[in-house]
C-alpha cells in the first residue's frame, strides 16, 4: 500500500445476494486514523486490499431469510462484522473491512445482513459512515463502558472525529466537557458545539493540572484518551479518584511509560477499547434518532480523490470527520 500506489480498477459485479445476505450500493465513507495507517503502509495488509472501514449506502436487494432490511433501506457497516453482541472477543483487525478483509471503497457489496445496521434517520451516506468507527468508539467509551450520566465531567483530547463525536454525545446527555487542542480556532468551534472549558495544550503544557483546577480540585469523571503514551500521564493527573479513562488511541506512539504509581493513587479504571459490537451500534443509532445529533463533517472528497483526502488527513487540520462520497 502507499498513497502513490493507489489505483482504481474494474472488478466483477458481486451479483445477487444469497441466503442471509444483502446487496448494498455504497455511496459514502469517512476516514479514520486506522484507514490512514493501512493506506500509507504503516499497518501492512494484503496486496490489492480495498480500503475504508466505514461504508454506508442503500439496500438494493435482500437474500432469502433476511427480514431486518428491505430494498431501499439506508444502512451503515459494522467495524467488527462478526462481533454481534456481548463482551469483546476480538483483539485484532483480521476481519475489519479495509484491513483484514476488503473495505468499502467500491460501488457495490454483497455481505451478510449482520454486517450492517440501519443508518440514523435523515443521515446521508457520508454522515451515516461516520458512526461506524469514530462515533461508536465515542459512544462505547462514554456510555457503554463509562456509564455516563447527566452531571458528569468529561475531558476530551483534540478535535478529531472521535473527540468531536464524544463532545456531542456528552453534551446531549447532560455532561460538562473540557477539550484540548493546539488551535484556538478549533477551540472556538468546540465552544460553539457546547464545550464548557477549552485548553490550548501548546500554551498550557500542564493541562492535566488545569483540568483539575477547573473542577475545583476534584478531577473529571471520564477521559477519552486518544493520544497514548505522550498524553496518558496528563490524563491520569486530570481524572478524579475512582474515575474512568478510555484508552482508544495511539496518536503519540504505540508504546511508552505508564505512570503506575499515579494511576494507582487515583484508583482510576484505565480501559483499552476498539470500537464496539453491532448491538452497541444499534443502540447508538437509536440514541441519534432520539437526540437529533448530526455529525460534524469537516470536508468531503469524491472517491476519485481518495489519496488527496488521506493527504488532507495527514495535515491534521480537520475538525471532526473527513467524508468520502460517490
């Protein structure tokens, strides 16, 4: 893989769906840090792999035995198509679209109906595709694992897809939110989405202490930790005693030192997670239908300009999600 090696080619039409399958005309996707790793070769995968973990579109036909979907339904893919429900049992990407199996950068797919859920009502394909990876990750971090409730305090790192989804979810559920960025302009945009406290981490390098001060010395209930080893120490400082840190990202590296004494003193729960199950995605969709939240899509690219979209992602200038549509 590699951005300069991306090519488009004609492949055979997948045909009609078999028993338990649906045929979907794919019209939209969104980019994730994981997709970028695959596209640039940092996360090696099979030669000729079709990229993009997120996919949304319209059902064209259903196979025998499929009752959940009908032709014309708007659907969105699942990051782990084999993880239907229950606790996590998958720890790799061997069955993740765009990595272990072919992704959604194509016109049509025929897959098991259980590899999709209904899309949120009123969402277009790009908007729907933002929930597969980033949206569900934020939902699981805060609601499924974190048991978020009204009145809780939340710290979010940066203004990428997961963090902005988490901001919207947290505010919809009555939480108070702090968010970091190196851009004052992005912090202003976050305020307009409801952020209660903003920190420019370049100007205020001890941002963990600043968050503690903002909470009058208590610390926050939840941290959505997307940075990894370069930010974890500050996140541990920011969390309250007995709080919850969702470790979901490795933007600053795949390994590093964990301040174990500080984590022990905080008696905090540090939980790693990768996206979520199909059942959790269905619950997330119901929540989106109930609240009316719409995703923040920074910019949209046509599928033909996928390499340019990845280059834009590498520039880290986006706020929210980058969409791909066709």
